[in-house]
């Protein structure tokens, strides 16, 4: 049960990262309105360590890609290597 809830939480994090990155390409969205403002706050919280370590390459910011890969590895290790073998 715990592993299922954490799996859903990780999927929500992936979705937030992807939506904010895609919406950053479209300048017509007002980022001061909800629910986009909350998504951007969550995105900035998740991405802060990655953006501090990984500089943009020209005009391209690859930190969301690295973040998604890192979060997928963390999800795999936490859920499938720790929680599932314990029966949680």
C-alpha cells in the first residue's frame, strides 16, 4: 500500500515537471494564477538542487531531464528494492 501511494506521488512529480517545462515554451499562459502558480512553486522546489549543479547549455536547460532520470532511479530503489521486498 505504501509503495502504491509513493508510486502515485512520483508520477505526479513527473507530470508537474513535464507540464511546467512544456508551458514554459508557450508565453501566453499567466503564471500568477492557480493551479499553475502552485505547480511552478513545486517545480522550483524540486529543480533548485539540479539547477544549482547543472548549468544551461546555451539556451537549453537540461536539468529537468537529469531530474527526471534521478527521480526515476530514486523511485526504483525506494519502491522496488526496499518497500516491495518488505511487503509494503
